[in-house]
């Protein structure tokens, strides 16, 4: 199967958004409830977790570990891309605004947060 | 007279709030909860990068009743996301054929939901165990 240059130019980039949406959806479906329970409920109330779990040193050590950085980037960026895709398509179906405005408000936010997360993880050091 | 005038079925502006579309709207908006938790993590990372005092402020927020209530609501919404995510899965994945027969969608949903629950439980027990 061959594609003319015009066909190649007409190819949409939406599969990329779809992939990020699916990755974020699967990651949150597999680990989301556990993560929210641990960081949002068990750790702050000290249930089953030691006092130093939320200490500055422990959090810094996690964010300085290369694997920890990868986990944080994957969670933050993919969760935002997942929400962005769902909100964009929903608002588009509701005819809530022009396509450009909706894209900026959803994909734009996810892109900004992803870049900011990478910069913060680099600034925190290794 | 040759102008094309197709019939357009009238659709109320709030169609998405009425059944049967309401269920789809609720499912799609569970993505907001997923992104909101991403936002909590991002806020934590931002305060971590600003030093110990800023981090202490974030931990104080996590310990506040408002944050605990927020996380209970997020947990409920994300569990709803887990259930609906795997209800949709058989429709988005290629047909699964075992021993020459297609696996029924409900079976895929059931197995995947149980698997996801097991993964979340395993993560909780792993973190509780590792932190001791």
C-alpha cells in the first residue's frame, strides 16, 4: 500500500492524543485507587504508615531517584492527558466552544503541565 | 429549488444530562478526577522543588479535612473510572479468540476488573510492607 504525499500530509495527529489518553486511562485504572488511598488518606492520617513517610527527605529521595522521576512523570503527565482527551471530546460534543479554544483549554493544559513536570524533575536534581 | 435541505432532528442543548447520554457524560467526566489527582501530585512536586517549608505546607494541606474529603471523593470517582474503563475495554480492543471461540465481552470485563483490583491491592500492601 502506498500513500501519496497529500495523503501523508492529511494524516491526523489525533492517534497520538488517543495513545496518551489510553495509557493514562489504563495506568489510573490499574493503580489509581491505590495511589489515592496511600498518598491522600493513609499517609496523611498516619494509618499503617510510619511518621517519616511524608517527610521532606523521603519525598526528595524519591524525586531524585531516576525511577522515582519516571514514575512521577508518567503519573502526572498521563493523568492530565487522559483527562484532557475526555474533557475535550465531551465539551466538543456539548458544542461548548470553538475547537481551538477547547484544545487550548485541554490539550494545552496537559502539554504545559507535562513540560513543567519535566523541568521540575530536572531542577530537583539527581 | 435545488438547494439541499436535509432534515435535522432537533436536539435539546442539555441532551448530555438526560438518559441514555447521562451515563456516557458521567463516564467521560471521571477523567476530570484522574486529572485532578495528577494535579495534586503536581502541586506536591512543585512544593518539593521549593524547599522544606513549602513541602511542609503541602503536607499540612494533605492532613486538612478538606483534602481528606477531596481524596475520598476522588477515590470514589476513580473506582467508577476503573469499572467503566473495563466495561469499555472489550469494545476498544481486538476480538480475543481462545480455542477458536470469541471470549464474551462480559468475561473480559470481569477478568480485567478483578486484575485491576488485585494490582491496586498489591500496591497498597507493597507500600505498607516496604514502609515498615
